[in-house]
């Protein structure tokens, strides 16, 4: 009888050990998957923020160039070609903004990015050089602020 009880305790101990090992391994695997998923999302967000900031800078530069083509001694470039290029760059910036808005958990960051795109889009409509310079400074600071906010959101 004692040997049966000892054997039953040994079997129960083995089963309990196996169940405990399984639970620990499952938790470790789940934490590993969660870490990998979070890191991948962080990398995707980083890429989206960088891409959007770069697209805004390119679009902004093109609109400033367009303003100079229209208002001051124009560079040897047709303003219509620059305008068409600005449309392509705006599209790229909008696509990048959509990606930011899809990936970020910070709604304010997405709204701020949208407002900044609208502000950049107004640059070429400046009536004077002083107004253009003010808009250039404001949008430069806006892009830098967006980058700081995005950095905080990572």
C-alpha cells in the first residue's frame, strides 16, 4: 500500500511539475511575442514619422521655390512645372500623414500633423516676401515641433 501511495505522489508531483513548466514557458513565450510586436510597431511608427517629416520638408521647399518663381526674379524653371511637382509632393505628404494617423496612438499628433500640412500648403500664397519669411519660419518650427512630439510618442 505504501508503495502505491508513494508512486501516486511521484506521478502527481511529475504532473504538477510539467504543468508548472508549461505555464512558465507559455508566459515567457507570450512576453517574447508581445515584445517583438511592440518593437515592430515602434519601428513602423519611427519610419512613418521620419517619412512624414521628410515629405513635409520636400513639399515646403517646393512651395517656397514656386513662390520665388512667381514673385521674384525667377530661376530658370517654369512655374507650371514647379506647381505640378508640388502636387506630387503634396500627395506624398498626405500619404505619409495617413500612415502616421494609422499607426499613432496619439490623436493629437495626427491632428497636429494635418494642421501642419495645411499650413505648409499656404506658403506659396504669401503676398509679400515678409509674409513668406514669416510662414517659412512658422512651418520650420512646426516641423521641428512635430518631430519632438513624435519622438515623445515613441
